[in-house]
C-alpha cells in the first residue's frame, strides 16, 4: 500500500486504496457528533444567531481556501497538504471537549474547517491513483464507505446522548473522535506516498500571475468551465432547499418527526445499496448523459414533492431524489479527472469545490428569503428552475470529447 501500483480493487490502486480505508474512518467519525452539534452549541449558551454565525465562519474558510489549496497541491505535491490538514483538524474535537462557553468553540471551528480545506488535495491524490476506465466506480466506492459511517455514527451518537445527556455525551464522543482522527492522521503520513512531482516555481512572485495560474484549468479548458458553471446552478438548487425540506414535510405536508426520520434513514440505505452500481453504469455510458440525468430529473421530483400529501409519497420521492441526485457526483468527479491532466487536477478540483461551494453558502439564504416573501413552495420552485437551467446549459454547451487519460 501507499504507491500507485500493485493490487487493484474497483479501479483503485496504491494511494486510492489507502484512502478508501483511512478517509472514511478519519472523517466519518465526525458524524458521531455532527448530527447533534447544534444541541451542544445551544447548551453552551449560544443563540440560534450564534449557531448560524459559527456555521458561516466554517463554510467561509472552507470555500475561500479551495482554490489556493488546489493550486498548492499542483505546485508542492498532495501528501503534505493531506497529512498536515488532517493533523490540524484532529485538534478540533479536543478544543470542543474543553469548551465551557460557546466562545470557546471558535478556535475549534476554524481548526475543523481544515478537514475540508484540503479537499482538493485529497481528491487529486485519489484521482491520480484510479484507472481511467473505472473512475466513476472508484469514486462511488469511496462514497459508499463514507455512507456507511454517516448512517451508523449518528445512531451511536444518539444512543450516547440519550444515556449521558447532551454535554457529557458529546464530550465523550468528541474525545473519541479526536483520538481516532489523530491515529488516522498519523496513518496518512505512514502509508500515503507522494506521486506528484512539484513544478518549478517562478523566480519572482506575482499575485496576479499566481491567481491566473490558480484558475488556469478553468480558463483554458472549455469542458471544465461549462461543467463547473452548470454545477454552480445545480448546487444553488440544492442550497435553496438546505434545511427546509424537513420543515416543509412536517409543517406543510403534515409528516411527523418520526416519519421524517424514517425517510432520512431510507434515503441513507438506498444510497449505500445503489452507489457502486451507479458508478459502474457511469463508466459504461457518457459522463455528460449521467450528469444530465441528475440535473433534468430533479425539477420533476422537486415539483412532485410540493404536491405530495402523505408519508408514502414523500418517502418514494425522497428516495428517488437521492438516487437520481447522486448520479451527478461521481460522474462529475470522473469528468474532471478525464479532462484535467495530473498536473492540473488539484486546481481543477479546487475550482469545482470553490464555485459550487459558494452556491451552497448563498442558496439557503435565498431560499429562506423566497419562503418568507412569497410562501413555502417558492423556494422549491426556484430550486427546480435552477436545476433545469443547469440541465440546459450542460446539454447545449458541454463537449465531452476531449479527455486526458492519465
């Protein structure tokens, strides 16, 4: 393990196989506390406004750092960023553990943001170590393992909080999470291998030239530019409904909280079962077609959701939305890997995370505005429109014929 040769599993080899084991454990353990984070913050004396502010700080750091980290991963290599980012973020649970007031959480929020700050480096390192004809399958495989943790950890965390209370239960979970993150951080240093040869740096530093170089793949690759813009619109569509689907289901349609919990559980189980088959399908067919399936079906499913009247309809629609909505993720990641050569992948993924990530930040604010100004259904109508626009742009302008098979 640790090199990009040797044993192959579902298109993954070397670093990708190491990451298949380490990353879901190191990041998946966060789901032990993430589901109940809001309760912990409120117990420490914060208001809902402060809760939103902490989420904004974390999201802003994550989004703003995507392009610079992508640039660095192409210039100095992937491993150092992945290793140090993991170790820095592993300190966050310990700062949360010792917090006695909500103000004490701020340093930890900044530290935890490093989990996703180094995402472009992790994505590029993983993409470098997968076979060209099984890229979507490989991405789907690691998503599946992540899903196992994201489904199981909240159940364990909920049991712990039920037995020990919010503060004591969260502190036990945070302590455990921190230890696991440190162990996996060390494991990254031991088992991962740097395969990206750093490029020569310019003799004289220039902010303008650095920024241009940072976004060079987007500027020069038409396919990448169109794909990212369409992904921005699709992410805006998702953002419009972030945190609001449950409110609509309970307050408008009339589902109970237990029924919505069953819906969420059903979505998680469907995701675990279907993701690898979806990846295999994407590798057999066009990336563009598969992304288009997600973008084009979502408006229909969203509009149907606004017309739903009972639990069974909501369950079927949300499970279908989970399946069709997921198709675009491994297809888009595989497309980025197809068109961006190894020395451009960090920056390509940085742009992919930065632009749609911005949409995911502003989408909930716009969704809440539409909900309050025009009524609950209008956030869903806007989401359907944004997703339809993404489908049209992708269908008309994306040229999938250019691929760099390395």
